[in-house]
């Protein structure tokens, strides 16, 4: 099934499908502006294309020479639980590893235990709780993945 999935860079023609996923997953205040920001300021903005449909996306940004941040990551509801999110996350983590960065960070809602489970399986650990992080007042977990061994 995953053989049909293609991970590729975002293309402006994907805008409408990304917008739908953004609204469905996050219910943001201004989803069009969010997608614009990902396409303009993120150094990686990838989609997983499944049978010609954008099933999910991930956007990352350099924070420093040693750290990158996952800004947004979502899979459309009717494509979840098929391994597409894990495939996309593995792909982007592999790309980041090639840059020599040491850490990847992200924030996730405290209520989003399904995403937290995936992140923990991938090696992310909770580093902190950020109170009132989201526009609705929900807290976020700050999670971090160490990509390389620390030098002694």
C-alpha cells in the first residue's frame, strides 16, 4: 500500500489540498496565511502524495546550525492509520540527519496522544510543557529528538 505513496516538495498547486488538511487538523485562525508561511519561510515543505491526492504534509525550519524545528505536520483524517505519517516523518528526519544537525524539536497539544505516541516511537522525548501555547488556551508539550551522540 505504501508503495503508492510519493514524498515530494510542496508545489503551489497543492495549496487547496494543504489548506483542507490544515483546517481539518488544527482549526487555525488563518489557515491560508499558515500555508503561505510554510511555503515561504520553511526550508523543508514536503507532501506525501497518495494516488494523486495530498494525504499529508510536513514543514520544518532551521533554528540554528545544530537544530531544526518541525513547524507543522498533519495527515488528512481519511488517510490516517495507514503509515503515511510515519513514512513522511521518517523521510524528513533522514533528510535532517544528512545535514549534521543534532536536534529536532516540535510542539504538540497535550491532548494529542496519538501524535505523541508516534513521536515517542521515533525517539522524541518530552522536554517541557508550554502553558497556554495554542489559541484556545491548551498547553503544548515541547518534544526533542537527539539525532547524534553528544560529544564528551
